[in-house]
């Protein structure tokens, strides 16, 4: 099981916001369909090594309309105008939009244009890399399996993206043309993994920790 950890200065307020997304408490976790999160208290310094958690939705327009009526807002720094399209992803392309979650933690909604999920739930955890190859090798060394490799050619340059199945979930590794500095600890602070005995420190400050 793969569970992103969300570190917040005010966990109680963050939990109330997660409820507006549709998450519900379940023992020590928060769940929305197949997606599980853990919320913990700390002093995050913005977006860390893990950039976002992505939820798959059956209909992104309907999902956005529902969530905005609950007072949630688009992440103005990523998709201020609403859903965008990545035609190279999967079969037929992918529509996506980012919402501002607790304390600004990014939560992505995504809809595959062919074979969209019937229910809202887990899609992937997005991890930007200054150097993608060592990060991919690290995950593969922990048992991850490459599912898709796409190089996005954009005006600013080529962006390699790799999707890997890992511990019942999916990680998206991508290398921006100009990687931004990443604070530690960040909002999405660690990946919690079933069966680990002790934390494992990967490249660029990434941490896998016992669930």
C-alpha cells in the first residue's frame, strides 16, 4: 500500500478541508475511494520533493463544478483557467486541473479521455526530479515497474515523464526543463509504504517511510 503523507501546520483545519474534497477518516488515515492519505503536524516550507497527489475522476468538468460549490479553488499557479489537455498521455489523452488543498498542497484531478475511471480514487503521486534517471532507478530498485514513458516536447524544451506502478499505487516522475528548488520538509512530505521496517532515503531528499 502506498500512502502520501500530508504535513500541515494546522492539521485540524486541513482535515476539514479534506472533507470538502470528499475524504473521510478511517482509523489513522483519510480515504476517498482507493486513495488513502495520512495527515500529520509539522512545519512545512511550501511544496517539497513530492509536488502533488492526483485523483482520477469520471468527469472532470462535473467534479470541478461540484468541488467549487464547496468552496474549493483552482491552483492559480498551475491551471488558473481550468482543465488542460495532455494529448500524449495514455490512449486519447488526459485532461487535468490542479486544486489548492490544505495550506496550498496541490491536489490534481485527472480524466483519461479513453477508459475514464468509473469512480473517484487514486491515480498517481507526482514527483518532479532535477535528474529523472537516478529517481527512476531508485524506485525500480524498490520493486517499482515502469508502466509508461513519455517525452513531452514543449516550446520551453523536452520534459521526460515516467509512470511507475509501486506498492499498489502509481508514481509519476518528471523532469522539468528548469527544476525549481524544493524545500524540505514539504507539504506532501513522504511516501508511506506497507512492510518497511525503517525509512529509506532516496535521491533528492525523497523519503519512503513505514506505514
